[in-house]
């Protein structure tokens, strides 16, 4: 559980992650990272990367 976007959330990731000032920070070890965020926030934005739509 990490405190991000104003509340505690369960983050499942295939890359190392941390929380910094309420933001999720991915420390990529590979060109592509997969994340699951529960509960899901209303919207996400990426700095220094791009987001793909959720998988069905």
C-alpha cells in the first residue's frame, strides 16, 4: 500500500515503484512497465512517458 493521489492505494507493478509527495514514481528497469492501481483514480497523467489504455 502506498499513499498516492490523496489516499492509500494498492499498486501492483512489474517495475520498482515509490511514492513521493503523493505521486507514484516508477523506476523503470525495462522500456515498458505494467501497473495496476486499486482503487483506480479518476484520471492518470505521465511525466516523461506515455500511458496506454487499460487492458480489458
